[in-house]
C-alpha cells in the first residue's frame, strides 16, 4: 500500500534520534507534496553535511578550519569538556568563555567510555600541563557519575578541574527550586 | 560559530512540520557525525521522493500506478474522504474497507476550503452518482465543522453520506470515557 520510496524514507529517518516511525511517515508524505525544487533543496542540505570536517584538536564540526581552535585570541591552556556540539554552541552564545573545547560525545549510562571517547581523553592529556579543565557535563545523576569518572582520568593533567556553577536559573522561582539547587545557590551566593 | 552547511540544514528542516530549530540542530550534528555513505543514503531517500506521483482520481501518492484506484476488485462507487495520506494508510490497515478514496489534504480551522481542496471536491462530484461517501474526518470540534461543510457541498452527489462510527476504542475503559463518547457508544450498541 505504501509506495517503496516512502518506505525507504521512513526506514532511513526513523533510525535518527528523536524521530519515530510515525513522525517519519508524516514527514515523508509532507515532503512528497512539496515541489520538486524544495525536495531537491532538502536533499542537498543533507548531502552538503558530507563536506564538514571534525577538528583534530577539539572534535567540533567545521567547514575546513576550526573557528575556536584557530582563533588566536582564545586561551589555549583552558579546556572546556562538553558532551555535544549543541552544548558548545550554548556556551558560546553566553559570550563568557574564552578558552578552547573538547567535544567528547554523548556519555553512556553504564559508567564507561567508548573507544572513541578514550582516544579523545588521550588527546586532552597530551595537551598537559593545562591551567584549567572545566567539565561542562549536565548536573544530573548520570552527569555527576560521568564527571567523576572523567575527573579520575584527567586529574594529574590540569592545575584546576571545575564544573559549571549550580544555582537558580535566571527567571526561575525560589519557591519551586529543589533542595539540591537551593543548597548550591546558598553556597554560590554573591 | 555554526558552520554554514549546518545552518542551511537547520533552516531547511525546521520549516518542516513538527521539527523545531532545536531538533533540527541536534539532527544536523548527529547526521554530520554519521559516515559519508549513511549521509548519502539519507539525502537519496529524500531525493527519491521526487519520483512519486499523485493519483489524478484519489490524490494518494503512488509510484506510477495508484494501488487503490487500479485495483479491479475495489468498489468504485463508494468513496472514503480522508484528510491525510496517513489516515488512508490507517484505514487500509484495518482491512475492512473495499471502496476507493479521496485524499483532501489537511482542513484548516477557519471553515473554508483551499483552492486545491475545492478542485478535489469538484473531481468527487464528477464521479456522481455514488452509492456512498464516507467522511472519515477526525471526530473533533473542527472535524465536525469541516465535515458539515463538506456535507453541504456533496449532498446531492451520493445516495448516502456517512461518518465513521463513534464509541469506546478497543482497550479503552468505560470509567474514563467522556460523556459524548459514551452517548455514541450507547447509540451504536450491538
């Protein structure tokens, strides 16, 4: 009943994170009903991602030249470890950080590193001695576990190892903050 | 900070329904980190949708030959009007319907038809006299409004115009059914 190209699209796209078979099916028919040139543009915007490279130092995606690592004004002995490229982008948007990064890839929940992540941590160690390593890992239970594991690995390679400050987010309400967050907010008051 | 091909991907994909800029950004980096052949396959699965055609009779998507309309065993004077291709697929999965379809496209909430939908309704009228037209429009407030509008348009063109039966869905619980649904279930008991 479902034409073959639609089936293939559903298979391909429902394998992506956060897209299930239902959303993929709706997308398939929606895209089919667009004009040929719009379909072509969508296909091209995916194919063009093949051009992108990964920085051999920070492992962020780039278009030939890492915009962070190649920037002479950035401090090279302070490294911020993030899981995802989108975490890096959020930190950059805050316009507060002037060091470099290490994009480690999403950490799993079993408390172990993938071979790829082990290699990346090795690259980080090779940059020692570092002034500071910031572990910008989510302040969740698993994030705390993983940050502790990374800390063990990299402790001898930097003078100081920190994590992002915890407290009440701007726009948040004290009444609804959990006890852990409030305790952190009192510690970090100023 | 964000490489150009990623920006283009985010623009193209966040224009699709149910994909926002955040999901598009995550997808962009996820796809970038896949191998070149996987990226190529994804792009191809979109480009291949260009091959698909729309049946001039029922307006369902097909690969050269409408699988419903070209099926000689299907009754041609019973037409089921659906909004979306995915509605048609769900009805086909129920294996209970042996007529043909009209895929009308998503109805808007202002109680008017698009030029495209007016044209499709004209095609439906051209098939008169019909034995039955089933308005398989969602049983929501807007769906009821739109079904009433379609009914006005097509009333003279079929002996009988029906909608899908309402009642308690299989697996549902009487305790939690709303009064409208229960009233329909009592009417449709049997």
